[in-house]
């Protein structure tokens, strides 16, 4: 099971270990300079979802092992689809016992509070026009269409309800950070192959075949061009009225109109991301007033290069990065604007991490950048390489995904990978202390 499958299975079950402050985090809410004793909270482990349901004594053994690695906080979550079983009917968070045990052990929390990426099945069934769809008319169970007219109203309501509940059960007060849910598995992208049970990203097409998207595109183009004649001249088309205008199928028409389609597709996601960050900030101010809790924005493991974009324009098609819209530079700029930390979800990609750091330096973005590995075996079995990338690029901390790679089948006996991670964590603690 890779990292995305692990996190996508259930937000309430996705437990991970997180971090506290470094000098680079000065001025960022939820991250402040730490002394030597606290630097170990910059190490994070993603708990394999079934592990959190074990007996308390087994859970305790794993918590003790995490502390031996130097972990001081846990990443975990509560999602809309976990708690609201039908309209207006909410249940208790299934892992409250686990959270209480973790708090007793002195852990601090990084919270995934899932909304747009975890819509309940009953909600999508009752609101079919909220489903986001691709060209094959497939829809994602882990996203809501950004063109759905009710998206902001429902997410505002559900976000408020989730934050209120987590404050009432004393979970929010134990949090240092909250991940802003910006899409499937919390990431700021359109549905990717790993969120759709597909092994190849080339199996996907763009996601603008949802209800309401064609109307939104026409409205955007009407606003941009004012009259159809001007649009026809630029696009080299012969539309007789705006009703004929709709987003292009991939490969249908390279050139200016295809560029307008891609920019509209990108800007739709940008507008939602900005609104959602603000939505989470408002919820924090309301339900944790005065608390030192920061927001974290995930950064995809690859950005869209200039060459990729130009190739898309000339071919009339979208590659994997453009299909899911890995808009990394925008996300980093937004993090600076809102004072958020960021977390790269594919930090094993050393050239990409280097690109992100160089962009941050060039644009004076001084916010914590976390490293998170893809939860696939070839990466997870080599934590030493992740330590090299963290040291070379002066990253904030490591979030290791996931704990199933660390134990024998009994889930509590450390294996060789645990020992390798232990050596890695010892090295990183020394690096962070210096």
C-alpha cells in the first residue's frame, strides 16, 4: 500500500508523527524555535491505519518505539466521511481512545481535518452534480467538483462542525498544526491515479467534464473576451454563439483556445485553494482563539516545468502533472502569503526538492519545508537517502511513511528497516541540533 492509499483509506485512521520548531520557522504560527530537547519532534512517522485499532498494550509498545526514534508528535486525522454518517447525524471519532493514549504519552498532534477530500458517499449520492468527472465519466470518491455551486457553503458548514467537535473533545488543544484539506488525500491537486486505483497516470484525462464546468468556462471566456468575434479571431474558430463554446477534449485543438482551457482549469483550482486556506484559518480563529496552531499546505512531488507546459500547448494534450495540476510555485507563494508551513509529498525526488528550495530562496520564502516520502517499498526501505536529501537542502524535518515497513508481521517487533530509520533519526537529531 503506497502513501496515498494509506492516507486515502480513512482520514481518521491516518496517524502520522510530526514536528516542532526550528530556527528557520521564526514567525510562522505553530512553529517556533526549539531547544535541543524539542528538536526530535521534527521527526514524523505515518502509522499504518490498522495499527491504531489494536489493544491498548500493543499500541503502547509502538508508541514507546516511536519515542525511542525521537518522535514527539503524531499526525492523525478526523474526516467528514468518518463522522457524519447521514445528513445531520454525527458519531464519535472512532480513535478517541488512541488519541487519549497518545496525549497521555506526551505527544503533540498534527491534524488532518478532512473535508473536500473525504465527502461521505451519501452526500455524493444525494448531490450527483457535486461529483468531479473525467472524460470517461469516471468520478472520484475523494473529491468534490470545484464547479459545484454548493461547494463553499457545504465546506464552510462541515469545516466549522469538525473544528467545533475536535475542540470539544480536547483534540484541537493538543495540536501544533493542521493540514489544509485541498483535494484527494489532502493534496492540492485534481484526482491522481493513486486516488483512483490506477497504476498509470496516463490513464487519466482532465477533470473538467463535471456538471457546471462548461457553463463556468463560457462565463470565464465571455468575461475575458467580451465578444465572441474577438475569441474566434484568437482561437481561429467559427463559433456562431457562446452556447457552442465548451472546454476542449484533449487533442481536439492545440493552440490558443487549448491554452485558455488549461489556464481556466488551473485558475479554478487556485481560487478554491485560496478560499479553503482562508476557510481553515477562520475555523481556527473561531474554535482555537489564541492558540499557537499553524496551517500546513502539501506540495506535490513534481512541478510543471516550462517545457511541459509548452509541450501541452503544442500537442493539445495534458501530461500527468498538468492533468492533476501540480501548481507548486503558486502553493509556495500562497504559503508565504498566509504564513503556512509546507510539506513535499515526494521528497525522495531529490531534483524536485532542490528545485523547491531554490524557488523558496529566490522568492524569500522562509517557512518550514517538511520532507515526506512516497509510501512505496523501494523508497521506505531506504531512509538514509531521505536523510541525505534533508541535510543537503536544509529541510525542516522528516515524515516517514508508513509504519507497516518498520515491524515484523506482529506489528510490534522492529525489523531491519526500523533499525535503519533509528540510525537515520539519530543522524537527523544531530543535524537539527546544530
